[in-house]
C-alpha cells in the first residue's frame, strides 16, 4: 500500500528559530542521534543559510532529507534518520 500523500509525523522537533550559522546544522547533527533509525526529526530554522547547510549536511551524513518547506517565518525540514 502506497503512503504517497501521507504527511509523515516527526518523532521529535528541533526548534532553531533565532539561531544562526553554524548553530542550526550543529544542533541538527547532535539531535538526529536522539531519534530512532527510521524515524523523522523535524527542524525549524529561520537562518537563510540553514537551507543549504542542512541540505548539504543531510547528504554528507547519509540521512534522508524528506522535505524542505519554505514558510513566512523560515524553514521546516523533515529528516529521516537512516543510520
């Protein structure tokens, strides 16, 4: 059965609003280990650099970036822990 169209529920939310580079990516790297493998970490950030920083980190760290949502107050990232 396909799960397309189903919004994944994060296991944990990391609020990085008001933090600037390199803090959002640093905290994301630290926090991903507190989420079980296969679960999702939601990251909220308003630093313009966080979009490229977290996208790049996820790729290099072997984690799955499920989505990047641009919001009026910043970004919402959904990252699935792969390892």
